């Protein structure tokens, strides 16, 4: 299994131009951070706390998540498009293991990027911006905000697996990502408006930050209004069930399908 | 295990109720090169896909060195190496990275020496660290053969490997396959739709058509005691007919008299007999019945 994961990580490095992603993302982030710090009106400069949490929301919640979806989906779809899937599937290794290695390496890649960027985010926040009267310990805040994102990553990667195996299309995964991300809130609102119970719908349960008592993390201005509000354990269970069901369908499909 | 390297029994596969492979059975012996011959659409690729578990058969058994592919998938697949249709590789990685990638998918661990040995064998040493996207089709084909041999399989399966190869590439391929069969006792199954290729490359030919087994025979055997067909044109075709009738079955087409059911060795005698009777020949054309049979089977499609 380890060697399969090694293989997948190597292929990801080439296929998804990770080097390029790292350079562009880091450069953009630093440029934005420095511009905010040095070219803004003195009393409009954000505090370290608000810069930290805004950076995390945008980078962890959108850019890395999005890239993780692309990495995982394309690790499946590109093998089908290029025909290399044949070379994998004729090895004395079960298809379940092949797909699992893709899912796990997608998760490892995403976590590695998360660790890397959150170190950068933390350092930039405390070194460039004013951290003197932060309402919370910023290191603890940074770590907690990361932890809240991990179950969400799990769900989206399970979604990537099912899209990759069912539709063989990275485009569909990308579109679905945006649909869930933007329409999710509206649908939740609609369900709530019709006085149905929205708490079994996946979207509000992805807003795990709403359960935090950290005032920086649980900021209604940042996180939108639609937390499920049941309980953290409840939302984690919902995420787990959705992920398992989606993953299981993907694995089942991959196991049974004829490879042309 | 003393079992045959590959046994296929009653293999059947349908797509949307259309039977593509129909009760196909054959057996392969150790260290021989088999031509898997059939016109386009005969079901060669479909059969090969089932042999390497890309497709699930509806019915039938595939047994590799005694391991049933259905019940003992990894043991069976560990003994097969294959290139199915085009040798698709990871274009952004080098040839060596591709080989290491596939080597990591086998147990026990495949050594760097084994990889180097194969690179040497397929003559890719000079280009092995270049990205695969710079490779010619022939080079990809050779890299494909190298990756199929990493784990020292007992059976090597190549699907139309000569597609897109130039004559030099084909000669090279033939030499590799010969070496493998002789020195390492690998059983090779090469699919092709060209009879001429199987005659050049193979020890035995296995013909399928419309997914059905047609015939299996050894190439040498067939040429030593096979009957041939010859076309004759003489000063007087009318006088030649009674002479030829003494040797075999005679038919007449617009220009030639066709004599079938004779041995190749009889032809000098036939020519001598004709001239003794005062019939002189302009032309004698020897027809390969294997070619004819194949053309008949395949409705005239050949190269
Ligand atoms: N996935 C599929 N669905 C439907 N028909 C197929 C499929 N794959 C192959 N066929 C049909 O099966 C027949 C045999 O194809 P194939 O095995 O590729 O032939 P060959 O390799 O001998 O040229 C063809 O008629 C082809 O159209
Ligand atoms: Mg074919």
C-alpha cells in the first residue's frame, strides 16, 4: 500500500503541477499580505487575528479544498483518459487498493499543503500585523481552524472519488464543487424557509466553525448564517455518513466496471 | 506447478446481448510464441482484456500456471505481463520513472538491477531518462515490453504490437520475443490481423473469427505437409487439364488452371510430365493455402 501511495504522490507532483501551484499561491499571498500592511490607510490595516482567520477561510476553505478536489479527481480521471488505467488494473493488486491509494494520497497531499500554508499564514499574520490585543491565542486559533476543516476535506474527497469513478470528469467535479459551495447556502435557506428540517442536508453540517466558542473562528460575518446548529457530534456523524455512502458507491463502481 | 502457462476454457462475453466472444477455448505451452490471428473485430482485444482482468467474462475459465483468474486473481496476474492495445505510459515522467512506478506495484520487490537489465534488453539505455512524451511509438512500444516483463511473467501478452512499427521495429520485436521464448521459457501471445506477421514471428497460430475458435496449428508443421494450390498457364490450357487431373483437383478460371490438393514437392514432376506430353508452361504460380484459408475466413481482408 505504501508503494502505491508513493506512486500516486509522484504522479500528482507531475500531473497537477504542484511546484507551479506552490510558487503562484505563495507569491500571491505574500503580495496581498504586504500590500495590505504597507499600502493601506493606517487605521484600516486589519489586526493579526482577523487577517489570520480571513486567510484561513479563503485558503483552507476554498483554494486548498478546490485543489484537493482536482488532485483526487484527476488522479482517477486522467488514468482513464490517458489509458494508463489499464497498466494499473492488470497488476496483481486489487482495484480497491488502487482506488484507496488515490484517495489516501489525495488526502495526504491536501494535509501537507494545509500544514505548509498554515505555517506561512500564521507567520505572516503575527509578524506583519498587530497581534498585541488579539482576543484569542492566535496559535491555538490557527490550529483549531485547521482541525475544523479536516472532516470537510474528507467529505469533498469522497465526493471526488465518486465523481471520478462515475463520470470520469474533472470538470464535473469542479462544477459540483462550486455548486455545493454557492448553491448549498441557498438550498439550506430554502429548506429552512419551507420549514423542513435542513439538518440532514450536508451543507449546513459542513459549517463546523459555528460550533466553536473561539470568537475569531465562530464569526457570523465570516462563516455565513447557515450552521446546522444541532451539535458538533451530530454534524460530524452526518459528514461521515455522507462520505461513507459516496465513497462506497465510488469504490463499488470502480471494482465492477469493465475497463475499455 | 506443472500446469500449462495458460488455459482458456469456454470463454464467453456479450456486450448488450451481442455475443462478442463465443465459447472460446485454447491452451498454450511453455516457451512458445503464439500468433493470435483474426480480422479486425474478431474479438482479439476483448479476449486479451479478459485474460488480464480488465473485463469480467460472462462465462468460462482462465487458468494461468494453475491459478484460476476468478478465484485467485493476484496469483494469476502475477504470472502475466501485458501491453493491451497502445503502450500508454505517463508522458510527463521519464522512461525510468515509469518503470520504477510499475515495479513498485509488484511483490516481491523488483530490484534496480532487474530494471536496468530490461532497459538494456529493449535497447533504451540512451533515452531512459528522457520524458516519455519525447519517445517515438517504437520506443514506447519497447518501454511497454520492458514494463510487462519487470516481474518475470510466465506469459507475455501483446496486443497488435506491430501497429505503427517500421520494418526495423518489427524485426527488433521478433528478436526480443525469440530470446524471451528460448532463454527464459516465456510463453508469448501476440495478437495481429496480419497472417504474414504470424508466419514471421510465431511458432503457432491460433485463428479466431467472430469470437469463435477457428483453428490452431504450428507454423512449421503446416508448411511441411500442407497441401498447396498452384496456378498454371500453358501453350494449350485444354491439353494441360488431363495432365493436371492426374495430380489433384482442377478448376479453371479465365486465365489460369487451378490445381489444388497437391504437395509443393510435386510441382517439378508436374512440369516435367506436362512437357513430356508436349504441353509447355508459361507460368506456374504457387499459392499458399494458409493465406487462402485466412482470406476466406476473413472475407478477403489482408495486407
Ligand atoms: N465495450 C464494448 N461494447 C460493445 N461492443 C464492443 C465493446 N468492445 C468491443 N466491442 C465489439 O466487439 C468486437 C470485437 O472487438 P475487438 O475485441 O476489439 O476486436 P479485435 O481486437 O479482434 O479487432 C467488435 O465488433 C467491437 O465492436
Ligand atoms: Mg484489437
